[in-house]
C-alpha cells in the first residue's frame, strides 16, 4: 500500500490504523500535503460507487485522490470531522440536502437492488422464523417482543407505499459518522461500501433511528438540538414535495426492519477470521426497532 501511495505521488510520513475487520480496513495517512484516508474493502463495489458519486457532484463526497477498483483501494483527502460532533443544526440539514441530491441524481450502474415491494415478504419470513431469530441470539423472552414488530411494520409499510416514491440510489448506511463537515462548513457523505438502489425513505429512517436511539438521550446533539429529528424529517419531505401525515418514527421502524432483513441474508451463514463471531447488525436492528414500534403505537 505504501508503494502504491508513492506511485500516486503521495509520500506517507505516518500511518495510523483507524479500523480493521474481515470486510475492510481504514488508515489515516499523514503526508507532506496533508492528511489522507486510505480504505481497502472486500470488493470493488465501494470504489465504483465513490467514483460515480464524485461525478454526480464535486462536493458530494470527499475528493478522491487515487482509486484501484481491482484491489478495492481508495485514497481520499481529509474532509473534516464527523457530523455526529456538530451542534450546528445547519450542518445536519445540509447533510439531508446532500442525501436528497444523491437520491434524485443518477443511479448506480452496479450494486444490489433492494426492491421496496419485496420488503414485506422478506420481513415476514425473518420475523416468523423462530429458529433464525434464536440463531441470532434472541432468547425466549425477547422473541415475542421482536415478533410483535410485524403488525406495526405492516401499518408503516402501507403508509410509506402510499407515497408512491420509486426506488432510488441510496447510501444504505446513512448515519452521522458517515457524514463529514470541514472547517469551511462543507458537508460531504462518505463510506459507499453499502451503496445500492432502494426506497429513498430508508436512508433517512436509519439516520433518525441512530440519532434518536434511547441510549443516546444524553448525548450533546440531542440536548443541544431537541428539534433535530422533526426538522430533518420536514426538510426531507419538503425536498420530495410530500404532504403527508406520516411520522418519522414509522420511517425509523421501516429502516431498521430493512436493515435486519438485508444483514440477515448477508451474514446468516457468514464465517470470518474469529471463530464463532459474525456481525450482529440483525439482532441490533430488531432490538432497536422495538423502541420505534412502541412510539408508533403510542402516538397512533
């Protein structure tokens, strides 16, 4: 990798590991020209998506300095700090604006397609499969609560389907740690490893589920910006010119069920380098969805 950087006329002085797993590695690279970030993925999907997004908008994603699709290597310029640390409402609103720019722009030429019309059948198959849920570590006390998600999910799905929105380009992991804000206030999206085509509401739903997770009630952004979720929700609806009584909690619920389904299909038989371990996105999503299903029922 260092030799590859040298060939790009990037001369690394110091490398710092940020994250490494069976599916990807991220390094901070200090050079004479400033900080860069290097990412190696499990396939070329992220590189292809990042290059397509860069063509869609020059400031939509961090500047790409070098890319190797065959090895799934990507080098980008430092684009600031994560949105999660910003207490400026404008930064968050701009992040949603960037999301809509992606959704309403050109589609991905590659990457999976998660058809919204197929979500109910896939959700029912997972939520009614007691053996599969138990395989994910849900115990006999948790199973009834998780399977009770099916009714509020069906209601939320019908409300969203009635909007008539098409499946669009999607980030599919749109949370505030995947949005960057630089010193000049420019907001960019990054980490395109999950780039796909799906219902546009699911990206925003995941952001709101992340921000409004009950465990984050005392975090600085929640305290400083109590109107955050409702503001971002109204911004997204306005951008799509929608007039609806749909609640953001329904979007969060759908997004979490969607994530549970997608990751179940991807990781149910996954074997990595650590014996007996596999990514726990599916049980996490189902357990978190309970919070928004209860909120949905209470407000209904």
